[in-house]
C-alpha cells in the first residue's frame, strides 16, 4: 500500500527525503482542519509533511489519509519509494505498527 506525502514545503521541503528512508505516520488528533489527518514524522519526531487526503493531492495508485486512518494505532512505519517534484510517495510497511 502506498501513500502520498504532501505539504513538505511547509516544513523542510523534499530535499530531506531519500529513497529507502524510513519515516513514521502519526495520527494528528488535534488537527482543526482534518479529522483524519496523519502527519509524517522522522524518528526524532520532527514533522516533515502529511498524508494527502484530497482528490486533488492524492497521487494515482496511492491511498488517502481517510482510507488508511483506521488501519493502524499509534505510529506506523513507512519507507520512501519515489520523490516527484513536491510530492513524496512512500510504502506502508505491513509488519511494524505500534
């Protein structure tokens, strides 16, 4: 399962991402704009973007935040697969969730 990471320009840009890099998904339960918001964070906990949750920002072949929100608790490991312009495509790692 793949997701699109968006909003990177509000943080550190796409320059910090590397193919094969491990990151984490965390539900953003305090988000005032999106009840299904999922932020993407580094191991140290720095936010680097969000999982796309709009038909305008979800890349073809990837899942929206709303589609994966109930599939994990706490944190979910992901791996960066592609970096295209301002979007990052990552794969959800099935074996690690806590």
